[in-house]
């Protein structure tokens, strides 16, 4: 499975992440990201949701 880039992915791609739910809009609103863990430091996702999706995403 290819990793999804947080900075370029579409709303549909982000919402399709396994275990994420409808997180795409929140991720897109807080772009750009320099690292995946900024989903936590920018308070975009809860730690539980982050733990479920962190292996499916990347930042390039």
C-alpha cells in the first residue's frame, strides 16, 4: 500500500485512511506539514486516531 502524503492528498484519500474516519477536512485546513507527528503538535487529531493512521501517511 502506498503512503498518503499529508500535503498533497485529496479529501477522499485522507478520509479513506483505515481507522481515521472523516479526518480529511481537519488535515487539509492545517496544511502544510513538515512531519507526520505535526498532526499531534498542531492538535489536528487525537492521539488515538493518530496512532491508527500514522503508518499510512507521509510528508514529502
